[in-house]
């Protein structure tokens, strides 16, 4: 894959993630706080919201590890879903860490 093809894939991946994040907003947000689920889960588990998020993301990572053992036996749609989920958790973690820093000021 040359650099131009790679950059097109990066853009396409980002667009898929953005679409999923917008769709999931209705499912996981109370309409005012996009990160509320991680605070709630952290409270219930008596851990930081970031730790709660990592726990949720780990499920997707372990699935990708399993798929990686025989990558061609999974359709590209399944790869898009799993990689997208993990990428979205990194976006959510980024937002959560930044929010925690802002709150600490």
C-alpha cells in the first residue's frame, strides 16, 4: 500500500468511526454528557472512569487478538467493526482524560 492509498484508508477509517460514534451517542449518552457511562461504570466498580473505559475496550482488543490468529477467515466488515470499536475507545479515552484534566484545574 503506497502512502496515498494509506492516507485514503486513514480518512475512510476515521469517517467510519465518526459515523459509529454519532450513532452510539443516542445509545450511551444522557444527552448532556457523552462520557457519563464511564463515570457510572467507574463508580459501580470503585475505579477511575479511565480504568472502567479500559476494561470495556479490553473486550474488543482480545477479540482482535483472537481474529489475528487467522485474519483471512474473517470478512473485512468484521475487521472494520472490531478495529473501529477499539479506535473509538481511544477517542473516548482521549476525551475523558482531557475532561479529567480540565476538572482538576
